[in-house]
C-alpha cells in the first residue's frame, strides 16, 4: 500500500515479502530522474565548452567525432538489437564524399557534410534492405561483406586517391562567414554537430519509434503479433544509424583534412563495437564514455613502445569481466538499486 510522508513529501510503499515481513521502500518522483539527467547533461556541456582551453582542441574534436559514431552504432545494436560489422562503410564513405566535395568541387563545409551524410543514408538503405532479411550472425556477416566491397572500391576508384587518400582538404568558411581554419571555431562547430546528432539519438530513443525498437530487441515475434511491421522499423533504424555515422565521418574528414582507407577498414567497424561495449550498450552516455577512453588510450599510448591494440584489448577484457553492462551501464544499475 502506498503512502506519502507529510514532512518530506516522498511516497513509500509497504511490500510483503515471502517470509511475511513488511518492507518499506521509497518511490521516486517521476521528475527526479529528469532533473538528475538535466544536471548531468548541464555539467557535461560546461566541460565540453571549456575543454579546448585545457586540452588540445584537435584531440577533443576527435573524441567528439568518434563519440557521435559510437552513438550512431549504439542506436542500432543497443536499442534495435542488430549487430553490424560494416559501419565503417558509412563512416569512411561519408568522409570520402565530404573531402571530395570540399576539395574538388569547392563546396562549403556544411554542404559537403550534408552530401556525405546523404551518401551514407542511401548506402544504409541499400545495405539494410539486404541485411535485415537475416538475423544474428548472418546479419553481421552480410554487413561485413558489404563493407569490404566499399573498402575495395575506395582502394580502386581514382577520386579516392587509393592508398594516399584525399589529403589537404580545405575546411572552408561555415555559411561563408566563420573561418573554420581557426581551431576554436572548428571545435565549436564540431561540438554543435555532436550535440545535434546526440539530440537526434535521444529523441529517437524516447519516442514511440524507440519503444518499438526496444520491443523488437527483446522479443521480435511478440512485436509482430502486436501488428508491427518489424522489418520497416529495423530498416529505418539502420538508415538513421548510417546517416549519423556518415555525419561523424564527414566531420572527421574536415577536422583532420584527410579521408583515407583507415576510415573504411573492418578494423574501424571493430573499434566502434569496442567503444560501445566498453562504455555501455543500450545507454545514451555509454558510447561517449567508451569513445573517450579508447581515443585517449590510442593517443597517449602511440608515443610509447607499448603495443596499443594489446593494451586496449586487455583493458576491454578486464572491463567486460568487472563491468558486464559496460562502465555507464554498471554505474546506472548500481545507483538504481540504491
């Protein structure tokens, strides 16, 4: 039976357990979670605004690009339950299109990124239409095979530059006014792109569309029995995830003024899987934390003689054993029980 304290205003509930003892638990108000999330996001935004004055701006921009890439991938695996090993095709494909548009066609940065994002959306539509017909490991292998086709095309086509890639990509002027060659201007542009992409993921997850995706992830036959055409929802999730991955890839090409084969290799697909699982699959902040950890380790270990993949792999194994839900997922579970 639920009661409410007059002094604190906190609702409590008396629950009888199996041994007939009565336990009183506190029921949190619905607004408490939203208030806590708003505080966390506010603190994170303040840290992001001040980051370029404390850290190397290009490093933080790299973290933001890969964080958006991981969030896009998490939308597919964490909320739709679809494991893709081919997301590097969308990330790297958009990087090539953005770099070519900015350098050869002389388009502005905003138009170039949108073209790269549009290319990734069309590529995601083609890949998804083929891949969603299968489930589990078959789905993952189809996405990997299709991604490898994109890799070989990037290696052979002339406009991609082959093994040299597209170098010296001009950042240009945003809307013809803001010079993105300035590090601070470029950083805040990348931050704005990340916030827009993160807001899209947040809105998709907290919409009826997101609830249907969760239902498909948990029990697809039951979702079908309720009348949902699950293939359409999975295809839409795939295209949305591919588009956001392309947004991250196009932005990254402008940050480093380079689009190379590294962006479309299968190792890049594996890296985003690592980021998502390390931070916490199925959480909104988990991919951001995972991307920050992986990029930081890669940057600081590159200057040492230690083998970077071995160290990151060892850390991943330890985190999987200690934090089975990922870092953010485990913290949420523990604080939730409290």
